[in-house]
């Protein structure tokens, strides 16, 4: 019975050594992007046209600007342009790739999918910070406060 307790204790110690520090790093990394108030509206079918599978920048909102990606006719995704890998650097700004549904941070070379914000290459392990969206068929609202 003592043998099983020792094995279990060893496993728990290994988990604490490897898993907990990585969580702290991710939380610290995510926490470096300041949480700024975001609340604005766009007209994606007229004044601010956003065709399906394309994106626009809204540079005067968010921390370092916002990318709005139109996934389909009624679904919009809004992401912070600040790269979560090294957000304190001035150059940590993601830019959408003209030829695909990805965005890249030219500072650390991390690449992200605009369909869900997830990183798929480079040193970034966290997704792009996402803002909430509401679309009523005419007006797109982007916000982070209820």
C-alpha cells in the first residue's frame, strides 16, 4: 500500500513541477494585454463593407487596434491586434495576410487563424484576445462589456 502512495505522490509532484509553472506563464502572458473598454458599431453591408471571408482593421479601438473577420454572412469575429506572445513590445501587432485567413505578428513571427484566433506557428501559445460581437443583420456591435 505504501508503494502506491509513493507513486501517487511522485506523480502529483511531477504534475506540480511541470503543469503549474506553465499555467502561471500563460496567465502572466495573457494578463500583459491591458483590458481596455471596447464598444462600437459598424455597418458591414454598407458604410464599412466586409465581404464574407475577408477582414478589416479598426485601428482606433482596443489596445493596439482590432481585426474584424467576417466568417460567413451572419458571423463576425473580432480580435485584438496586439500579439499575446510579447504584448509589451511596440512591434507586437498582428496583421492579416492578404492571401489567406491568417494573421501574423512580424515581431515574433507567430501566426494565427482568423477563424478562431488560435496560434499555429511561431512562439505564441495563446490565442488572440477576442472581443464579443452582435450582429442584427444590419449593425455589427463589437464590445467587451455587457
